[in-house]
């Protein structure tokens, strides 16, 4: 039975829901998974010429998303929110599986997204050319780096790491 990832992504209501779609897709695409990841949200600044959507630190269990692009998306094109979050979480999740070469990860993310969601889906278009979406992700003409990133952990993010219900 083929999983309808487009519908699952459309029906996602939270960051954790989107991450469940990502994990299922990666498991079905490349046969790998990992549990116990946490999601941190932080103000990583604004970079209109380059882009900094999130990161995963090797040896850790935390994916960090930059809150600024999420804020900008809400102001410019709210329909980009789920495709963008899906793209960043997929990219960083693949890093968390041990794939460290940036160009290879970008290529793998594009291939996986295209196969699951189709060529015209916004997530596929972001994966193909994230730079084309910068005006909706970064504030134009200003760059800043915060003094304090203020990392906030998202509770209940990786549901597969929950072994019991309290």
C-alpha cells in the first residue's frame, strides 16, 4: 500500500505531526530511522543573502529551527509554512542519520521530496531551489545575529521516543 504523503502533510497540525510524516517517508525511502530527537526553536538571526533555516549538530539529539523564517512566512505566504518546515526537518533529519555531506543531503532531500510529493509541490520546489524562496523566508536588506538565541525545546516532538504514557 502506497502512503499518501501529500495528504498526511496537508493534515498535519503541529511540528510533531510534520516530523512524523518526515520520519515515515525517510524510513520508506532509505530504510533508516532514529528516535529520541528533540526540536529546539531559536532566533538564529536573519541572513537575506545566505540562508540559515536550521541545523543539526553531529553527536547531539537536537534539531534546531530558526524562528525568524517561520515568522516571515506567516507575514508573506502562510501556505509555505508546512512545505518549508517539512523541507527543513527532512534535511536536518537526514543529517541526524549520519549523512554529513551538504550537497549530497540537498540532493537526497530533493529526490525524496519529488518522489513522495510530486514535482510541483511547494516542498519539492523549495528543495530544488530554496534561494528562490528567500524573499518569503528572510527579511530583505537587513541582517542580524541575536545576542541570545533563546533555545526553546518543543515538548512531545519525537513521538517514537515515548515508551510510556504518564
